[in-house]
């Protein structure tokens, strides 16, 4: 069984347009963690479904289009409805209301830097465009910061998938993507625990 491989093969039939659409949909329908999807695209590139350049370009363009659509959606909804959408999205993603409010305040105070940084944090990266639209963040600052973050995030996980496929020689993208995902989640958990421990030590000083 290789459901992910079948899905990627189907997307590959549409070439660059398929990649761009996949990047857009990832923002609106996050069925898989974005890094799992990007790892799978990187694996597909190693298997010859796309060139690495095409995979990178399509994934980045699709993600940016998705971000801009969410930004403009928040602008169109107005402040109150945008805020309700952001908090509802946060609850669905498992974020406490206090954390959502803290994130909103941070993005409001440091627009460009946090537009970049927000794209490097799971879950937060999906909410950041809505928050930027909610507070009418300058479009140029939002776009440049977000674009830089998307390039780093997408490039990293595409490269991980590509290298993993080349190194292992595995023929089943679903199995390989799952193995890579387990390693990434383990690393993310270790980093989060280390960061929390560091924060506690600082608080006790």
C-alpha cells in the first residue's frame, strides 16, 4: 500500500499547476502536517516526478498564493469576524486562547520579523496570514517576511525528502515519508522540551 505515492503521482500529472494547487490547498486544508507533505514532494522529485527546481518553485509559489488569499480574506471579513476566525482556527489546532492572544500581540508589534519567524513554526504558520490581515499589517512587510520564511521552510523539508530518498533508495514514498516524519516529530519534541527547560531555569534565577 502506498496511498501517498498514488496521490503524488496523481498530482504529478498536472505538472507545475498541480504543485501550485497543492501548495495552496495545504494552507486551507491541512490534512497532513506541511512538513510531511513537503517531504513527500521531495521524495517524488528524487524519484523523477519533478525536478527539484520545479518542486521548490511550485511549492513556494503555491504557499505564497495561499498566504495572500488568507491575508486578503481577513481584510475582507473585517476586524471582529477575522478575530473570531483566528481564535476558532487556533482552537481547532489545539492552541489555548491565551496563546492565540499572545501570538496576535506579538505579530502586531513586530510585523516583518515575525512574519518571517511565524512561517517556521508549525500551526502558527497557518494562522499568521489571518492575523496579519486582521491588523492590516503593511502588505509589503507581510509579503517579504512571509516569502523569506516560506523559502526556508519549504526548501528545508523538500531537501530532507530528496536526500532521504537518494540515501535510502526506498521505492515506497508513504513508508519513507512516515519514517522521516517520525524522526522530525521526535526532533521537534526534544527541541520543545529543551526550550521549556531553559525557560524554567531562567525563571528560577
